[in-house]
C-alpha cells in the first residue's frame, strides 16, 4: 500500500495539478539564446529587468559579439553602451566580461554544470546557476526569484522566506519533474494574478487550494 498523503501533501498536489492545467507543462525558457554562455549572460542581464527587454537587447548583442572571446575582449565602455537599457549596466557589463574571461581561462570555453563552479563565476548566484543547470543541462533545479518566493509562501507550499531556504524546502516538497517547471509557472502566476500588491484572489484559479497568507 502506498504512503498516505498528509493534508499538506494533498494541498501541494492540488496546487500542482491546477498550475499544470492552467499554464501547461512546457518548461521553455523565456530568455532567447542559442549558445549556453548566451543564456548565462541573458540571465545576468535579467536581474531587475524584464525578459522582453533583455531579449530585445540580446537580439543585436549576440550578433555583434558572436563568440565568448569577443565578450572577453570587449571594450568595457562599448559593452556598457550596448546593454545600457537593461539597467545596472556598469555592473552587468563587468560581470559578463569577467565571466567570459573565466570561462575561457578555467573551463576551456565550456560551461561547467556544477552549482559550485557556476556560482564562482562573476555575477552568478544560485538563481542564475539554477537557470543554467535547468535549461542547459536538464538538471532539475529550482530557481527562486521574488515571484517564486512570494507566491510559494502565500500558497502555503513553504514556510520559508529566505530564497536559499525556499529552494531547499521546495526540493523536499515538490516532485523532481516540477523543479524547473515550478519557476516558470509561479513567475507567471506572480506577474499576472498573485502580484506583490493587491493579489487578485477573487478571480484566481488557485483560490480554493491556497493558504492566502500575506508575506
Ligand atoms: S488565491 Fe490569492 S494569494 Fe493565493 S495564489 Fe491566488 S492570488 Fe495569490
């Protein structure tokens, strides 16, 4: 006989079923890229910026700088100008150039797959590393950004508030086939319905299974 599910486990299963039927189970990445390092740089640029804006910038950027070497050798002022509209461009340009140099110097131009190695790259925290692991290496990973943190807490999936603790707690509570997917689903939920200010609980498809806790 299988293990009897606790009330919390039943609630989480119901949430996942509703998320799957509303948003689907395609774990596509919203950032456009062709090469692994392009996803890394796009994710660095996406901090405090929309994916749409990043995609607009990278449509030109990845044609102008079409190799890792061209980023490593880039004139920093010119690179800053090229990515100006994504915001925080001084820091982001510096991180992209230095990450390109480190990838060439220490990994022969290849992307490492381990979280330890990835988080040693300039400008790469657990969130960016997990985006790369999930989409490039198909390593199930849970990316916790502000939307995931807020909606997972409100829904009652986690009691944690610190992003790293949320990540580990979700890994314990969610089936592996939802690790990469949950990020895409909760980001959409957070952007469209469960916004930071005035969540639309009255019209939310999750209202019947949500703990509706305020964060
Ligand atoms: S019911 Fe309200 S709190 Fe719960 S997920 Fe929907 S909008 Fe967010």
